[in-house]
């Protein structure tokens, strides 16, 4: 960026402060979810609710304390509690979640094949879990979305070598809902998992055919034997053993109306895959591409660019964006829609930082 006048420097300072808080919030929630998601116990909630605190607030206070926040003595922690945690933790209804058509229809056996294991996991009462994609507020704050139940909940799960690959939880449901609603015609689905997207898309009258592209023959075998036969509209679904990138590069003449890409575990391993797939969209110009947790991918890229701005360096993100003359131009260039258009040009090295 060129030299900025004082009022622009103050605007940029505010943007960078929010970006720093976004990163801190994400780190706090990521650490909690990976290290101690079952920290909050029923007796802890009870002790607070008996003092007149509602269940949602009690959960939030306990999670904040577990993350080491002290809003009474540290102003920065007060900002984190009020502007992030308050909007990030939600009490969800386990009974309502259980009414999802996939839960109502699909029953999994406890079985394994090769490195894959299928069955159920228990989400304990008051255990915190990711419940949706990042929520971006108008001022640029990016809020992790998490939830908890007040009762135990059994969720379908598939694991690869002991690593949770897909669990049908509110996160999977909520982060796929818009892209399921947008599907129509002939749909390519990259990545199989437990087949949630394929199941829900197949239920739509305006979806005529679904081709799932999956490279692992063992997970395909499990799906074909135990899950696909339970689909009410299984005749719409075909599973192909193929590499996602090779298939995408050569799918232009297959005339898919839509493509849904879900071949990553999370943002950390997904950004590079996302950028690679965005490069391949040009081979299918008439296909509408959709990506699992794309808002989080774009937030990560935006954060990398703002980190370069904060460090006053012209790294790969800012080189891709090019010259901007003021803060409004910068933030327009870093909007979700602008980043989607820029994604095919962003160097893959960004994802390796």
C-alpha cells in the first residue's frame, strides 16, 4: 500500500486490531475443542444456574475460564468475552437435531474395513463442538460457531486410522445446508465420507443424478454395502473411484450442473486443496462449484493478507491482490467475493506458511 494519511492509518489500525482478535479467538476455541471439549460438567452448570445464571451463560463463563480469560481484570479478555464468546457458544436442541432426515433414515453398523472404522460416537452433555462455519459480523469480526447439548447425543462417525474423518453433527449439517439447497440437475460430489451431502441432495426432486468421486476403495466398499442401500433414492447415486483433481480436470465434457467439493478435514489441510481445485474450475465453465467451509477458507486467506500488511511486507497474498490506495480498497479486495475470484491466482505457498 502507498503511504496513508493519518485518518487512513487509524482505519487500518482498527482493521488490524480486529484481525488480531479474530486470530486469538480462533486459537482459543481451537485449543479448547482439541484439548478439553468435555471440561464443563453438569455439576458445574448446576452450581451456576442455582445462582440465577441461565444455562447458555453458564457454559460460556466456564469455557471462557477454561481458556484462561479474566474479563474483570484484563481489558483484552473483556473484549474477547463480550465481542466473541457471547456470540460463539450456543445451546442446541439434541431432539431437534435428531429429526434430520439422515438420522431418521440411516443406521450404521459398528464395523471396519482396512484403515476405516464406522459406527457412532457419543457427544456428552455440555461437551462443546463446532456447530457451523465462521460468522462474519459487519465490522469484520469473525466469530467461531460452537454449540452444546444438555443431554448425550449419538452421532454417526467414520474414522481413518483412528482419526475422525467425518461425523454427522450440527456442524456437518449446518455447513452443508446452503450448498444442498443450491444443488440441482446433475451433481458431482468430491469426497464421500458418510454420504451426508449425497443423501440430502438425492432427496431433492430437482436433482436428477449424483456422481460421487472418492479415491479410497475401502470407504467406497463400506458405503456401498451398508449406507447406500438405505437411501430412498439410491438410483440417483453413483460412486466412482477416482482422484478428485484428475476427475475435475477432465469433467468439462460430462456436463455437470453443480459440483460440491469436500475433500479436506479442516481449514489447516484444506486451504491448499481449495486453491488447487479453484484452478480447475476453468475446465468446467458451465458448472456451479461449491466448497465445504469455504467462508473459513476465505477468512484464513484474508488473515494471511492482513498479516502481511501488519508486517509491512509484500508477501504472496498482497502480490496477488496488487496495489490498493486506501483501506476501503484493501477490504474490498479481501471480501469473500473478491477472494473467490482471486483464488485461482493465489500461490499455493500461502497455504504452507
